[in-house]
């Protein structure tokens, strides 16, 4: 699956709406809330992203330039104050803010569950001549994005994990200690360093003064390894589709979808490759078996993929998926979470999906009894297929 659906251009008066739409494609409908309202009816902010214990507060403005080619300082300051005010409403005043999700209905923010907050002031005027990577407002770090950088970063770091990691490490780089930053260009030059140095800022993390010349980002786009990476990432968007389909396959879909969405872009590439390889093998299987499965342990989570035809309401497939997840939790006890995904045995234009999320920090005697009965009842676990693959994020060839 190609990335075209996630690419966008910010233009004119539709800037706020376009950013909101792109955020929905990148961070999914389940965790994006455009224009949430205070009890008074006033807007809290232009866009709120809430994922697990993280919140990202966006204030988006399409500002006009003055005669000198710069934004009016008063308008920039207003945008910064508004985003600081949104933080205050959530965390200091703990205002009961209702959120509307098109899939789950009405929800209320619980600030006690939020452990990390990022503030973003997006200044999206045409031809702006403004660059300040971070501003401090009333003790809060506010990321300041220009129009060009907003386009770049939302297209480049298009998972919640990749996006938040960049913001976190950027804050650490620019706010810890007295370090100055001079960029001859836009923040994309800083992002270019971050990507080039494998999601760090390399030697700049030990420098007191940082000067970045223009051209780092453009040169990165020409790097053969970077180009190869982007090509190989295309398959990872199949995993995005699996995430987005979770609301159709599980009554507790948001919890399942959240676990599926935790992996970054590189990890999604790996998961997609294993899933697609197993599905192709299932499609070509001529053994006569009515199912094909693949179990793949990773760091902290074991993934179980089941390919099996079963008519609606697919109770046999769901039962078999749960059994495989129980076996996987027993087989790999160091992984406390197991995620199961089931679909048809044959590749089809339209597929149905079932999901299981098993989160068992403690393995009880009752669980051991269930797992033993499952192993005794079926021979499919005598020689389980364990998926493994080698993958480099930036391949040499």
C-alpha cells in the first residue's frame, strides 16, 4: 500500500481543516478531536490528539504577513497564549471537557491519566519569514511549526510513536541547559539531522551552540538509503489498514487498536511483512488444511495471525484465534501481551477481520489448565510456525 493517501499540501484558508484531516489519517479517527469545546461553548483548541497517556494540543493559525514579510508579534503571542490556556484548562482547572468520537460517542478528558503533554503552535501563513523551534510560555515548552514544516513532519513522522519521540527529543535538545540554535533554513534541517543520526541529534546533544546550514533536508531526500527506506516502508501501510479496521472486528476495538498502533513506522513494516508473507503462504496452501497460522514473538508482545474461512458470525474462527493466543501466552511467558488477528485463508479484494487482545501480567493455575486443555485437544500446536524476519530500517542496498 502506497503512502499517497497520507500526503497533503497546506493551502490558504483551508489550512486548519487540512491539518485536521491529515492528523486523522496519521493518528486515526479514534484519537483525533477537531475543535473540542469547553462547557462555555468556546473552543479549547483547534485540534486535540489523545493517545493512551499522551495528549497533543494544537493551535493552528493562518496568519497574514506585514510589510516586512513577518508575522505581527501580537498575533503570534496570541496563538501561544491560547495554547497555554488550553493546557491550563485541562491540567490546572481540570475543566470537564467533553470529546466526541464518531466511533465511540461522547467522552470526557481525565487529566489524571495523562502523563505527557505536547503543545504545538502551527503558524501556517503564506510565505512566512518566521522560525523559532520552541517558545517557552508560562513555563511550558511550545513547539512552533511553520507551514512548510507542518507539511514535512506530518508526512515524515506519521505514527504516534515516531511523532512524539521527535518532539520529546527536540525538547530535551533545546530546553535542557543553555544551548543556542541557529538554523539557516527551517526546522526541516533539524529533522534531517534527527533522521540521519538514527532518531537522535548526534554530536549536537553535547554542543552549547548549534548552527545548521540550509540543504541538510534536501540532501537527505537524495540519499540512496533514505530513498530505499521510503520504498520499503510502503508495505507498512497495510498495518495501518489493519488498525483502522479494528472497530469492525472487536467490540473493545479502541483498546485493541491502541495496542496495534503503538509500533513505529519501521516496526509496522516488519509486522506487515510477516503478516503478508503468512497470508500469501496461506493463499497458496494446498495441504487441504482449513486454516493457516503464524506466531511471532517480539519485544513485550506476541502476535498471532490466523487465516481461516468461516461463515458469519465466524464463531469457530474467533474461538480458534483465542486458543492460539492462549497457546502463545504459554509458549512465550516473557511476553505478557498477546495480539491476535484473523482473516480469510484466501487473499480477497475485501476481507473480514477478527481481533483478540490478551493482557495477562500474571499467569495463573487456571490459565495453565486452559492452555493444557487446548494443547491436548488439537494437534496444531505440536509444530507451531514461529515467524522471524531480518529487517534493516535503512538498507544498504
